[in-house]
C-alpha cells in the first residue's frame, strides 16, 4: 500500500491526473486489505481529481455535477454518458464513480477540494517524509548510496574484458 500511495501522491505533485484504471487499482487494493472506508475515500478523492483535472469547476458547473451525482432520476446515468460523446471521459467516469457511491449511501456531499481529505493529507505527509529522508543502502560495490547522489551502476571491474564484478 505504501508504494501505491507514494505513486498516487507523486502523480498529484507532477500534475498527472488519475484515470479510470488508477481509480480501479487503488480502490481494489484497499478493498483487498479490508479497508472499505479508505477505499471509498480514495475513490472519492481520485474521482474529484479526475473531474477537476483542469481546475476546479465554476460554481454553476459544480451544481450541475452534484445534480448528476445525487439525482434520484433513473436517467441521470444516460445524461452523464453524453459527456463520453463529447470526449470528456475522465469527467464522466468521475461523475459515475461519485454517483454510484451516493446511490450506495457512502457519500452525502462532495468536497471539491480533494486535498482537504484526510486520506489525501495522510499520503501527502507520508510522501513528504519519505522524500525528505535519506535512504541509505549499499550499492554493488559496497559503498553507501543515498537518494541524493547519482548512482553509477557498475564502477568496479575485476577482469580484462570489463565485465562488472558481482
């Protein structure tokens, strides 16, 4: 899970928006670990990030999206599917995720600033701690390697052919 969370936060910091497969992998990973609440929170955060990938929607768009999400109209899914025809796949997928969470009673409001989520704050803090620390390990040559130094793959050779010493 640590690696998955690290990757998600790295994507966020590099301004790489999640896609449908990212949401699926993250949600499935938490569900496999029996962390259902975390799975739903992560799905909500990633879905909102998909929708807001190009900036937070204006207030009128947010109201329209919330109408799609919380509508009791059985045709709401088909209205969302029209977004797919306009090549807005991420928005449609994010809205459908949030709608299904709402139908199941897992969410009752949308936080349009996903960085305020406890899950998002936790993985951000974890990422910050991880990248600030100096990991220490040994390279093939026995010298200490830190994440701050460029590592040369093979520095010592023990024969005339120039093959690396293992």
